[in-house]
């Protein structure tokens, strides 16, 4: 179960907090709906619960907060908004990447794809999916690690009636097996149809915490839905008739030619329309909202949850019969709550029309994407109708019986799938090679460029060569899915604060930068040979030290991009850190070392080399001398200083996050 205690967001300047001291529970084996209009604080509540936003309060998932779990993604499945994957990544590749992040076998991706009905679209790109398919993929992401708890932010937004039925059926199936489901919605009808428990928020405060039966009984009332081309005339006649008969009838003009009549019935409304010759296109009994003005007076004092009666607030929803079915055998320990809840409701008295008193009507849950026809529009609007019995809910993926032991290769496997799943890296490498070759040809034609710089296409006017900038960009885009994807952000094993993932990203970035450095020099030499002959394609005599400096520069740029992007959670910040080194840091280092002053540090590389040139075994002094020569260069020293600062900042934020 979920226990949210005192959730309060940090206020912004003079504005009140978006969420103020909200506490509620979501029990296992039940579907809990967090109800509220836009701006009520639903998404803020979920982000505070998942520790994705700074604030006060704490949330326990089966007795433990999220940051105390070794692998939270195996406990909580998260869906916030659209699936934020790379548009060019395939559906199956995206799920396989998440499998590596969650530490589950790659075959799990095919299992959840079959359950959500996306097997035929597994090779499609994420950017080409429709809204309904995106919702199915989002549910597949949440079910991937077989979590006990599902947390979803408005999962049915923008879906058709048929797609909503399937989604709600899948969530009901998860709850029937003992899992916990918490979803947000702005539609009170949807909350009453799909949830066992409804928690209502308004302006960041909790105003009602009710079972669905109580929600339907105390906060909804019947109405008559009328569609007629003469809506204004019929509304006036109904109002006049109510005054004459001294009856409390409220007529609300809605969009188009629709009227909602409260305090009357179909017979009376139909008789008045017939007597006055008014054509009626629709006449149906519904369970509707409390009226057109459910918002409290802004000047009034907003009551707290412990002060206000729970039957005087909120908007309404459609009600009717709950579909009853034989309970499934729970797969989780505390899943008997759902069976007990259904048994308790089965003892409720029936009303005159045979319906359970105060029980909410649910739409028929489709067994899958191949359901035949959508429901009539009257049923979608909340009209009372008898739900046809459905034997089984949609099947869920089989449980993961054996969890693989933690492995140091898990973050490396994830990083390799992330980097190879899209063509961005390959395109970047190709562009860098082409630009570098063209730059080398132009520099050779102009002249006045040293041979060493010519081979790497590094003009004196530019702070960095194309290969170094490309390596920095590849490092900066290494962090992206981690701070955009809630399914990854909920797992401490995959967020940028995890040192295992950082090591994997640095390792992959180093290998990529090394390959880029070698390919760039090789392409430049080949192009120079083809255009100008053997003279410009000769390898310098001190090629070993130059190669070490070149590889160190490219790898350092890649590392700077990785660290800055992970630290600031921004790809732009990562690339900016790479460009800042030669533009800002190098001049500062030169000014400090050899600038005009009483004492100058000129000759520091030579003295450092003399200190390190002691007798080392196996000729190690030669390698130390090479390292000292690289660090002694202005760009090398600035890069070393920047990497040290970024790494220290990264370690500081990691330790601070673990101390919480």
C-alpha cells in the first residue's frame, strides 16, 4: 500500500504552495483515484511521492520510502505524461533498454509487448505512435519490472472510449492480483467508474477521502440529459413549469444543443416537450454533477479535510452497477483487500431498479485491443446502463519468479543499449569526420598551420578542433533518458547520481572518443594524401607524445560533457562546459601560471618532469614524463582542472543525496 504523509511543495515567491499538507492512503488490491481539476496539485503530489521534486512530507511504499529501496523500479511502476523516449528509438529497443536499467531479462520486453497488444508495432519508432499506442507503451514500461505499485498521471487522457476500457481493465487486473494502483484524473465520471477509492484535491488541499460507494452516494445526483435543436425554448418552458408547480428544478445549458435537467425525470421533460411541439433528439437519465458552479467562493475560507463534511464538495460522476467477478488468486501478500471489499459491497441493499445503492457503474472492460464496437455516446456521457458481464480481465505479464543478482555489467549493458539504440551518435561521428576532413583541406590550402594541427584539423582561430567538440557532444547526450524518464528516475540504480552508471558512461564515452580521435586523424591523412600528395600525409617524428596529447584532449572533452550533463541535468550545459574550457579556463590558467607578477610559474612543466624523473621500475618514468608534458600544456592543464572540479561537484551531490 501507499501512505502519503504531509505532502507539501515548496512555495514560489509570494504564491502559495501548489500542494499543502496532503495525506492519504492507497490500499493494496484496490484502484485509488486522485481527483481534481487542472491545477489542483495532482501531478505535484505524484512528483513529491516519487522524490522527483523538492518539498516536505514523506511517502511509504509498503512501509519503506523510495530512497531506502535498493531497486525502486521493481517496487513502483511510474507513468507521468507521454513516454519520454527518443523519437527515433524503436518500441522494442526502448523496452529492452529499460530491461537493462531495471535488471530484468531482455525477453521481458516481448512479454509485455504481447500483453499490451504492440507486438505488430515493435519495430515502429516512438515518434510515429498514436496517442493510444503511446499509452499502451507507457503501461508496458510500468509493468516491465513486475512492480507491486503502479503510479500513473492521467493515463486515459486523450484516449477513445474503447482504449479507456482496455486501460482501465488492465489496471483492474493488476489490482485484482494484489497490486496497488494510484492514478490521477480530472474527470469525476472516470474516477467513479474505475476506482475503488477516490481522493479529491482542490487548490492543493485535500477536501474529500472516500470509498467509491460513498463518493457515489453522497456527492452525485441524478439528472436528465436532453438534446434538442430548441434548447433555449425548452429550458425556458422547464423553468416556467417548475415555478408553477413549486418544484426545485435546475436547468443547465451545456455545449451545443444539450441540456442537463436536475430535479426532474424523463417522463416530465418528455411530456413538456411533446405538449409544446419541441423536437427531441436524446432523452436519457444520467447520474450527473452537483450543478454548474461547484467551485467555492474565492473570498470564503477554504475548509480543510478534517473540518469540512465530505458530502458537500467536489464534482460528480456517473454511477451504476459494479461488475462482479470471481477474485483471482493474489500474487502478492496483501492482495486480499480487494476480495474483502467486493464481498462487503455484495451485502449492500438494492434499490427499486435493482442496482446496488451508492455503487459506481463501471464501463465494460475490453479484454484487449480487438474489442468490437465503442459504447454509445450516451453511455460515455455517464448515462445509467447495465454493464454486460465480462468473464476475465486482460491478462498481465507473467511474474518474474527469479530476480537476477546485482551485476556490475548491468549499467554497462544499459548504456550500450541506450547509445546504440538510436542513430544520433553515428550521425554525429559521420558529421565530425566530414567537417574535419574539409577543414584540413582548407587549412592546407591556406597554409601557415603547423603540421601537427593540420592532421587534426585544428585552426588557431578555433578553441577546439571538430573532433573534440564532437566528443563533447557525444558525452553530453549520454545523459538524457535518465533525467527525463520517470521509470528510470524512480530507480536509484539508473539516475545520474549512481556511481556505477557514471563509470559505465565514462567508459563508453572514452571508447567512443578514442575511436573518434583515431578515425579523425586517419581520415584527415587520407584526404590530404589524395588532394596534395605524400608530403602533407607524413607522420611526425614525435607522433607518440602528440598522439597521447590528442587522445587526452578528445577523451577529456567527452568526460567533461558527461559530467556536466549529469551534474546540471542538461545536454546544453554539458556542451557548454566543453566549450568553456578553451575559451574561459585556458586564459585564466595562462594568466595565473605565466602572467605578469612578482613571481611567475613559468617552467613548471620542466620542474615537474625533473621531480618525476626518478628511477621507476620498467621504465615508468617515461610515461610519467609524457603525462606531465600533457598536463603542462595550457589546454591540458585547463582540461584537468575542469574535470577535477566537475568530478568533485558530482561526488558532492551524490553524497548529499545519499545523506537525505
